[in-house]
C-alpha cells in the first residue's frame, strides 16, 4: 500500500499505532488526522498535542472539527458517524486508499460483551474485523491482535506519552460498563477476542453460502431482481442476509436495516406482497423479487447539481440552469414508463432532469440530449455486499 491515513486521537492505542506505522512506512506516504469533537474543553489542546507528536515523527497532521448540528439523540453514535465521515472525506481529498484506526483486542472483547447484552446475531457478535468498507472508505484495524495494556507497556518502555480520556471511566457509556464488567468477572480479554473471531469465521461461512444462493441475481438500471425460488428454499438467515445486501445495494446506505425491521418486512412480504424497508421497495414479480428504490425516499433526497444523486446515480452533462431530482409520479402520464419494463414506483424514483419547476426529461425512460446517466453500483458490488463484514 503506497499511502495510508492514520486516525489518532491521542490515546495510548492510536499513539502506539502511529509510532509503529512511522517505523513501518519505509518510504510510504503516511498522513495523520485527529477529529476534535468539541465535546470537552481540553479537546483542542489534545488535538494540538497529537499534531506535535506527528510532526516529531515527520508526519503531516490535520485536525478535523466536528460541530454537532442535532442536539438530541444518541450522542456517541452521532460522534462515531461524524468521525468516520470527516476522516473519509479527509482521506479521499488526500488520495489515501485506507485509514487505520487503533482498535485493540480489548475493544473487540468489549464489543462482544455489549452486543451479547443487546441480543445481537452472528454478525454483531463477530464484533470487529481486521478491515471493513464504510462511508466510501476502507478502514483497517491493525492492532486487533494486541491488548491495551501491552501497547501501553510498549509506549512506557520507550518513554512515549499519551492522553487518557476521562470519559473512558464514565459508567454512563455502554463500553465503559462492559469494560468494568469484564474486569469484575475476571474474564480473559484474549479469550473473549478469540470467541469473537470464531463467530466471525461462522459469519464468513454463512456469507459464502448466501453468495451462492444469490448467484442468480440480475442487475437492471439501478434495481435488482433476486431469484424467488432460491430465496424461498434458503434458510431464514440466508434469506435475511441476501435481502439486507440487496437493500443496501439499491439505497447506498452505510448500515444495514435493523434485524427486527428486516424480519418484520419479510413476514409482511410473505403475507401481503410488496413492502418497503429502509428506503427500498421489495416487490414480488413473476419468478423473482425486485428490489427498487422507494419513490418517497427518492423524493426526500431533493434536487442537486452535483454529479452524484441519491447515492445511486452518476449524472453528467447538466446545463447551468438544470438540476436533477426524483421524477415523481405526476409526469408519468406523459412518459413511456410502461414500455421501459420498470415498475411504476421504480420509474417515479428514477432521476428527472429539471429546469426550475419544469421537467426537461427522464433519462432512464427516454434519452435526454447531453445527459449521461450511469448507476453507481453493479453486480460485483452486490456480491461484495452479500459477503460484507
């Protein structure tokens, strides 16, 4: 790998990763970033301390600021997603193909315990993987085989300091309570981490089986048709995996639908046919199950002049006074959507080219001069999602 980004908070784990990576680099391009969430008054000073440590190693450093827009909801989840989005944007701007983060065997064990408490399935209990793709970036976890204490001992032996975040002792957070429970019960972190890896092996086997069952899937203009017979004959968990991948493929979502929502949708589909789920529509059609974008979800995306619309389409050739937005149902009466082979709602969710409130055309239904339209994902992307971590 010729270049790599490092996400360094200043804690012992990520500081150790930065020092090891600096020794490993051997001419590779390394860049460091710290996300300042602004949640503690010392956060700016801590980010500057990381910047100095990075510069001492000859590494460039950037501070990425997060200013929370929404004052309600799950703060930790918002901070996590903001951190990943900021780091992904930074990495893409600097042509970095991947970002390494400092998760350790302790994080793996704590995640397993937290997810046991939530009743997670195989995917959740497999906890963390060595790598995963999300937020348009590949994330690497090179320290999963190392324990937190081991890394701090390594730093101490070299006289390297780090920052202890006081929130790591705040029992209001699930992860801290899991860490305290592990210590109170005398559980072996290494053993818990090995259990998570064994579950990950079972998850990979299920994913491989799901990929075989989904082999007959057909990609068509941003939608997906799954073989109904193969789905009916597959065990429920395999069916769920394939449909989760199909929904994410159609919508471009970073996270899969929640298990409860997916199981409810499966039951509703068996009972009444067409259902919607997380911005996708699941419609039985002859011998297949067609997964399309839900029209209302596409309409909520709103207009844009950007080349990517609704996380689904690459749209090039817009004139300066044109924008792209969902076609909607109103114009369908004047367009040949029936001849297109698309479902009505599928056509309504397709991109329309607009000039103000006037429709210029619908390139998925009829060519529009100068407009080039291409789906962002193909068959290989669906296969990857079926086997995704």
